[in-house]
């Protein structure tokens, strides 16, 4: 039996292909409801705010602030052995209060992460070729 050498990566599900295609162009996009104008994450066929089933994919600035995080110290996958410790953070994006996503945090030591830390998106290429959004502290 072979040991996986790279982290698992997401396989685009029906309806979220535009998100992953945008990541491969190094753009962060999210669904925006055509009825009420709110961004929604996770993508969904119906807006939880107004019930509209109309939405478009719109670009985001890719900036936000850390609201919480965890430091992974035990490899949860064989490919993580050489990466621990690493940080997974919840980022509230600047476009809308409460618009949050989870992603890896890079470019900072785990003990230097702090609440409300300003971050910006960058993209890391997985060995599969899929680009993944990560966040890095803003300069």
C-alpha cells in the first residue's frame, strides 16, 4: 500500500465549479444573491436571507480579519507529517459582516497569530494542479 504524498484536495461539486475555476485564475469569488444583494458562503441554490434562487458569482477583494483559529499539531493525514504545526483560520471578509470562510494561514508562526489580524488571500497550487485559497498576514 502506498502512502499519500500530498494533501487531499477538493473535488468541485455540482454548482460550485465557478468558485474553483476562479481559484485557478487566482481570484476569490462568492455567490451574491440577486434578490437581497448578500454574499453567501457556503454556496447554495437558495438564499437563506430572502429565499431567492437567483445569484451570480462576484469577485471579492480577498482581504479580511482573523476571527478564530486552530493550530494543528498532530498530522491528520500522512501528507501532513512534514507540515505540522500549521494554522487553520476563520477569516471574516471585508465585503460583509458575518461573511466568513475557513482556510489555511501561511507566512506566520503559530504563536504569532492574533484575533483581528488583517490578512489577504493568496493561492497555493496543489500537486493536482488545483489552486487553493490561503491567507497571509497583510504587510
